[in-house]
């Protein structure tokens, strides 16, 4: 049996109405099943929808647009955006413009990080006859796409104090073979205070689908007020490939890094960074 809060059959203890439909009732009444499917999608009643869709597919003469639309909504809720996007593209390929389907498709593409494809669908849906609320939603998605694909900046500064910049012993004398040597000031620990900083920019450029070019530049280090010989600075730049969707990402990015100590070049590194992660 299928349970639905639609047409009252008997009252529960809380006073809400619940209808119990047998599979035979739904298979014999296409219109009733379509009403229940529409209601399940509107209410985001995914459990009910999961029960109705297999039955509706068995009904001769079922509406392929409604079936594809409901299946797409179900796939989207399950995080199966690839299947959901394919279902909605099939609808739009066979029918006259359906603005609500196109707008939902754009939302799925945005969630799946396919920003260029989402932007194309949003710009197209804005040329169609849509209600003000739908137009506002399209504008919202376009604004978010602009934000997600723009340069992202980060900056951090904190005070730092180091009681032994030169890693020297605090003992004022040094004994070698019975001779005692008195250390000069440069041989004793040097104290410094200043600022540790980190500044960077990065950007994901969506080429097509889930394919991106990732770019970043970063400079970080520490600057001491009265001990410039111990200032540290590292410059790093990366440009490479990144693939990402709603569930995960991986990247392969060559990088170059230059370190400076006291204003002089200290080290140079280059290589390739490989990264993989999953969105929480």
C-alpha cells in the first residue's frame, strides 16, 4: 500500500489525514497517480515519490515529461546530479521551452559546479516568459556564479615574538681545551618581534562541464622590526587542472616557490601538487 497525506480516509491521533492506496488503485487511475506525484514533488516527500515512480512507469500512456521531471527531482535529492541533469536535458530536447524545467536544470548545474553550463541556461530562461519570483531566482544564481568564479582573496596577520632568532646558546662563555672564551653580542641569543603575514589570491576558471583551470598566488613570512636580517618570505604560484562536482574534486597543479631570508634568495622549489577531496 502507498500512504499519502492528501484525500482523507481516516484521522490519526494528531488529527492529520492519511490515505492508504493499494497499488491496483494507482495502476488503474493514471490521473490520481499523477496528482500524487505532483504533490510529492511539491512537498519534497521523497519517500512517497520513491514508491510512486515505479508504479507510474508501469501505467500505459504515462506522461514522459512528468516522469522525467519527478525522476530528476528524486535524483537531485539523492545527490545523483549527473542522472538528474540528463533527465531534464531529455525533457528540454523534446519539448517546447519549459521555463520551470530549465530553471531547475540551471540550479542542478550550479550545484554540480558546472558554472558555464548553468549560466547559459539562466541567460536563456531570462528571455522566456517567467514570473518575477523565477526571474529573481535566476538573478540570484547568476550572482552566485559570478562570485564563485571570481578571484578569492585571503589575508592573515599576527604578532610574533622570538626570543632566539639565531638559535644560539644563552651561556655567556664557551670553554674549549681549558680556555674560556667570552661570547660577543652577535653570538648570544637575539630577540625579535614583528608580524607574521599570509596574503594570497586564487581562482577557479570553469572551462566546460566540471573542468577547471586553477590559479593561485601566495606570499607569506615574518617581518621583524629591528632584526631585518632574520626576515623570512616565501612566494608561491600555481597553475593547473582541477575537476570538481557536487561530491568531490581532484587537482593536478604545477607550482614554483621562492624563499628569501634577510632579503636574500635562500631556496627555490618547483614540482607538482596532487590533491583529492570530498565535500562535506
